[in-house]
C-alpha cells in the first residue's frame, strides 16, 4: 500500500497559479482567499518558495491550506481521515504532473517515496 509523504525539494504545491485552481472559493474562507492571492507571485509561484533551495521559507508557519493534515482536509474538502492518504497521493501526483510533467524527476521521486 502506498503511503503519502511530502518529498523535500519538490515544491509543486507551491505553484499557486489561481487559474489552475478555479474552485478556490469553494474551500477557502474569504480571509484565506485574500491570503492565498497575496501569496501568488511571479509566474504563479508562492512568494515564500525559495527556487534555489526548492523549499518553503515559512514552512513552520505556513497557512492552514498548505498543510496536509486530517482535520484541515476534512474541513476544507470533506475528506474523511481514512481517505486522506489516497486523496493526498492523488492531489500530489496531479499537481506534480501539471507543474513538472508526468515523467519528471519530481514525479519519479514522489512515486518512489510513497511506494507507488
């Protein structure tokens, strides 16, 4: 069975381009929506994403919508805790494919890490 984990130095989830996420208002509060848009920088990347090191500069203090946690996903998406693992894997694979491609090093590293 595949187990979700965050793969360091990927950053696909830091590509916040709102045109890739037209349903943001469906799962973010009005305050979170304002915060989300304030984080979108050049070329759709989060302003806190360090492109050189490929890491979040505010990881410990990142917003709720940047966290893969059972209670957050249940509140935002209606995902039950027992569904989180598969949902998170699917989300990551979709985002990595969209940002880097389905045959990218990032996808290969993610698939290896989660045992896909």
